[in-house]
């Protein structure tokens, strides 16, 4: 073994165990220490007896340390070059914490080797990307086949329909706006396409037993997409991030073409016709949607402005929020007139939170007024106003309850009150944790104005309407994979349109949903 190499290693103090991270490095250190005693005592005599294999390992160790030093220098130069670029992201905390050399024991090559290994691993690690700063794309395709008996059909004959609808949603982060208090700016776009209509019902308060169908105005032979939504959002952060990286207190403002129900009357159990209930009275508040009080365009969208304050209640165990929206209505909903007498809606919401900050229920109270709605005849403008309540609440791991109430306080329509209640239950009890079963019941009350009008002129709908239309819906959502679900659906409607003499009827369907 080379005597100067042994002497140089032996005159350095032994490294502390904390710095000798690799087990083989520690073993080599102890072996080298044993050799050093003999080398210093015996001089050249020990050189003749030294183990050639040990000498080779020590030489390899020195080469390895030189390689790590060179790699470390190269990576540090790359980090500096990236940091010098305009708008370059900050280096991850793990890199910043380890690019400075870890202080080894004085004069210890062993400690320096461990520190270099840490630096190389940290520098080679890819920088973490903030999910809020990433473009997101979500797509879905939903198809529904439905069969309606002759007793519920508008023609008196049974009907069967098949339809599909596709949605592509894109969220784009657009940085911050310094001139507006460093507000975070983002954009949202939504394309929708589809073909096929739903089954046509006899006169009823239920707008449709299938809320999925989407068909462009040109008819069933055209399947082009429309720009359903296109809006921008400004967000002012009023507090730091919370547990699980949930957003903190904030102010939000949205402007553009918007789906109102994405921000008002939300419900975690009854609000998605692509996965939950199909009947329109369970998807949204019947007064706003089936009753027509939003007066949106033919596809349910409208230009508008929404401003909201959201307090997540980090220290209280419950959060609250307040929001106000102004939306084009009537001709203004499809950009054919100015925003005169728009729909104005305000909402207060409260959300009890779990210990991890996730909400386990929501209570929303809202009120609206719209100057572009019409009277019973559908031709004369008449202001409609009303209020509603939307509740969803988790009970344990499997039960998710919901309820909605809506009441029109001014203006005339075929119905003036609506109550819907129901639940969704997860499938863990029968060994299908990703499946769910849902059941809902609805009561839609005929207004006194419509009851009087139909009593005086039975030719309007062919009967004198009064009382409640009653709807029941049940489904089983069968999750076949992370991207595919099948959902058998059964509906039963009694006293359709408030007709006490109308026979009850059923609608049977199957929904297939693909999402990615």
C-alpha cells in the first residue's frame, strides 16, 4: 500500500458516526484506522504486509469523493443558471437547505463525502410544482337511455330515448395582478356538445325526468360544441393556507359567461345529473330552474358578475361565506340586449368542519329577484322574486342527507313552492365502498293563480290543476373503474301537473358516465 496515502489518512481525526452515513463507509473507516496503527509503527515493514484489496478500496473511495464534488459543482451551476432566467420559480426549500455544505468534522473526508451525497440528491430532485399554478383539464362523457310508459308520455304512447353529452373544462392560472392588490388571476373555459333529446312528458311541473340531454339549436343532426362558460376570476388571499393545503380566507370575483348554479344553490348530494339524480327538480331548486326564474339562455348559461367573501373559520370549527351575483336575463342572457332588470341573487352559507378542515355539511340560504321573467301567459314581463334553502349534511361515513326548499314571493307561475329531500348512502356495508345508492322525494305545489286559470279554462292543460305533484327517484351508482360508472335509475311521478285524476307513471333509465 502507498505509504504517503496511509500516513495522510491516519493523521486525520476519525469522523463522528453521524457524518459516516453509508454503512460501508463506516466499516472502511474502522478498517483504515486499524491499518493506520500498524503502518505508523512498522513504517516500510508494514507497507510490505498491507492488504492490496484494502488499498484498492481506499483508492476507489477517494475517486468517488472527487466525482461527487464535480457533480455537485455542475448542479450548482445549473441551479444558478435557472435562477437567473426571467420569471424563474424559486428553488425548492429542500435544495436551498442543502446547497450550502453540511459542516463535517474538521478535516474529515468521510464527513465531506456524506455531505456531498446529500447535496447531489437534493439538487437532482425536481422542483415541486404548486398545483394552483398548473393548467387543469377535465373531460366527461355521459350517455342516458330512458324508457317512458304510455301513461306518462305526451303522445299517449310509450317512448324510448338515447342521448349523450360531453363536457370539456379548462382552468388556466394567469399569475397575479399587481395593480389590483396582487390578486391571483385565473381563467375558466367550458365547452359542451351532445346529441339526442329526452322523453317528452304529459303536462307536469317536472321540467324533465332527464337533465342530461344537450342538443345544439340546429337540431339533432348537428353535434357541434358551444362555449358554455368563459369567465375570469380574481382572488384576494386574506390569510395563510390551512391544513391539507386548503385555501384560507379570501375574496373572490368572477366575471364572464357563467353557470349560476356553480356558485349559488350548490348541493353536494343533489346537484350533478351526471352522477346523482336525473330529475330536474332534484338537480337544482325547482323555482329557479324548472320554474324559469333565472331566465337564462336556452342552455342554462348567462353573462354575469359574482363577488364573494369566504371565511374558512380555521379556529372555530365552522366557516361561512356571503356572495352576490348579477346576471343577464331574458334577451340579455344570450347577448341580444343590454342588462336591464337583471337577475340579482344573494346567498349566505355556513359549513361545519371536520378536524382536518374538510366541510361535513353546508347550509345555504339565498334570495333572488328577476325583472325579465313573465306572467302565466309567457308574453308579458313580470318581476319574480323568491327565496330558497339548500342543505347537505354528512352523518358518519356513509350517510349523506340533503334537502331543498324554494318559494316564490312575487310573480305568477304554474307552481309557487317546492320541497325536495333525500339521501345518498355509500356501499361499504355490502363490500362496494365506491358504489352508492340514492333516494329522493319531491313535492311541487300548484300556485293559486294557475289553479284558478286552469279551473276557468280547462283547455290550457285539459284539467283543473291543484295540490302537489309528487316525485320519487332512486338510483344505484356502480363504479366499474376510476373512469367508468353505470347507474340504473327509476322514477315515479304521481299527480303530474297537479292533476288528481292523472295516473301515476314510471320512467326507467340507465346512465353511463366516463370521466378523465
